[in-house]
C-alpha cells in the first residue's frame, strides 16, 4: 500500500483517539479511494500528460490532490471548504495548482498554471 494512504491528518487523529473501529473503516475507505483513482482516473491524467508532453511528476501531483480531496469529502469534512477541496475548483477551471507563494495558509497565495 502506498505511503500516502496513511499520511492524511484524519488517520493520525483517529490513531490519537485510539478509535479502532473508525480507523478500520477509514483505512478501508482510503484503500477503495486509492483503487478507484488509480483504476479510473489515473489513465485519463496520464493520457493528458502524454498529449501535453508533461513530466510524470504532473500525474503524481494531481493524483495526490485528488486523493486528499476525496478523503476530505468522504471522511468527515463534507461541510468544510478544505484546502484540497478548493484545489478542485482550479482543476475544474482548467488550471494546475503548482505551488505556494508566501507564508503557509491562510497567509500567502496559491500559484496556478
């Protein structure tokens, strides 16, 4: 299983709370999300990357953003406007979030291409 699967803050919180039942459910949700993204979405992103002549890092970056946005929405923060859910708006508009200028959020600004 990829390292990013367990790097999300929700998992750390559940570990801290020692909530084994929710942790198992979260891990199952995480694995299914990873599977769907890599089976259904990654080929589309890879095709776009090849068409535009982009580096493989593009695919990794987009997949990471999509994974974290999906887990934010699926886990427990549907009502919150999280950072990764906000990134989806840039992707939807045809842009690529590619960095951060200034101090960490909420200061600074997102750089997009």
